[in-house]
């Protein structure tokens, strides 16, 4: 179906989209304390712990 699109937007879009979705879900579910902790782990990078 979408062979060209799938190949082109798999490494960049996939990772970026997944990170944003996961971060949002955890932040809303965790709130502030929990959300902050999990957010760092999901991101994989200590960006504002």
C-alpha cells in the first residue's frame, strides 16, 4: 500500500511521534512528580530531569 511513504517516514517520524505520544500519556497520567520521572526514562536522554 504505502511502500515509499513507509520507508521514508519510519526512522525519523516514528521515533519523534512515539516520543511525543508517550511523553504526553505519562505526563497526564503521572501528573508532575511521577510524570517527570518517567518522562526522562522514556526520552532516553536526561533533558531537564
